[in-house]
C-alpha cells in the first residue's frame, strides 16, 4: 500500500474516533425540558439548590438570567457541533476523502469544544460575582453532594 494512502486512512480513522468521542461527550440527542424527565428533574434540583442558598430577590433574578443566557449559548454551541459532526461524517463517508476538508472540520470541532468550555468558565465566574463567598461555598458543597448521589448510581469514578 502506498504511503500516502496509509496516511489518508490513518487520518480518516483518527477523525472518526474524534467524531465518535465528541458525539458521546456532547450528549447528542439529549433534549432539555419536560419532554426529557431526567433533564427536567435536573433543572428542578438546581432550583432547589438556589432556594437553599437563601438568595435575595435581586440575586435570584441575576442567576435566573445568567442560567437562561448560558442555556441559550449551550444550545447554540450544541447545534453548531451537531452540524459540524454531520459534515465531518458526510465527508468521511465519501468514496474519496478530502483530507484538507476533514482537517478543517476537525479543527472547527476542536474550537467549538473549546468555546463550550469557555462558556462554562464564564458562567462560573458570573455566578461568583452574584453570590457571596459563603453562598458560593455552600452551593459548591450542595452540588458536590448532589453529584456524588447522582454518580453513585452510575458507578462514578472521579476524574483526575
């Protein structure tokens, strides 16, 4: 087999693996809202945590606005990733693969994942501006307890 063909096959396999990992990581197909009871239950638990923090009305309004802004950005980012993954899959399914296009789509997908991470960091920083240090620490504790309870049912293994 020619060296160039080997390289193309290897690049296609790597791109397919990245596509598969990104699709699983992004939770493709999940919908937020009453149609998905698990996601709706998650939103209710978050609301309960917000209630337990003893926030002022102004803080509740700010957090509600921040959560809706973050949800809108997350939804937009997921849709962009879904479109990019579809384009990548389509390109990889072709008889002759355009390696430059595949590489461009993979780079775009990487950028989109980076943007998701940045949006999450921005959300945490905005939350820190609204909450007092005591409220933020209490929120972290409550969310960690909830995460342990939730993940315990799914054989949770902490990331390192």
